[in-house]
């Protein structure tokens, strides 16, 4: 029986496909960490994808966690096994849409936040903003990461 892909393989498959089709231009596959990277790596950790957000943040996807790097800080945002759910734009999007008074307001919200994801964790929610063209493969990866029984090895 065929083994499901590892986390690293799944990230490469999703982003390689998006890059090959020209869907993303703000993403680098198998990036090299800069000397200025300010976070300790874990033993045998491999970085698979870097996304350059439209907000000036770099999102680094390793084979086990997501790191956020900006001008001031570098921090671990989440570990993939902790993800409980992923929400497009807002976790309370349905409630927000009920408060909107016109289709123009809905359109404006979508234009402003189309590339925003809210990820539910046991410790609270994490927000990824400004994903730009990389918006599509990211939630697909997170949905895969939350599937019961998926291969959690690198």
C-alpha cells in the first residue's frame, strides 16, 4: 500500500504545482536561510517554503512548523500538529457577513482580506495576512495537515 506523503513532500507538491502553473510569484521553494535568521533550528529541521507577504512579513514553512519573520522579530507561529481548523479571512466570517449591510461592503471586505487566514490552535488563533498569490496552496496544506491519520513524519 502506498504511503501518504510526508509533510515536506506535501508542501513541495502543493507549492511546486502552484509555481509551475504561474499562480504564485511571492514564494520560494527550498529557500536558503539568511545568516540573519534569528531563531534556533531544531535537529534535522528542513525549510521547504518561504512566502513573502504583501505586509513585509516572511512566512517560513519547515517540515514541522511555521515561522514568522519580520524586521523586528522571528517567532514560531504554530506547529502543524496543533492546527484544529483553518478559516478563510475570519473564524467568525458568517457572523461578520450577517452584520454587513450591502453587497459593496461584502466586496470591499473580500478585496481587503481575501488573502488572510485565521488558524485555530488550542492556545488561541493565529492570523496570516498578506499571503497574496500564495493564498491558495496554504489552506490546502493546512487542511491536509489536520486530516486524521495523515503521515506526521518529515
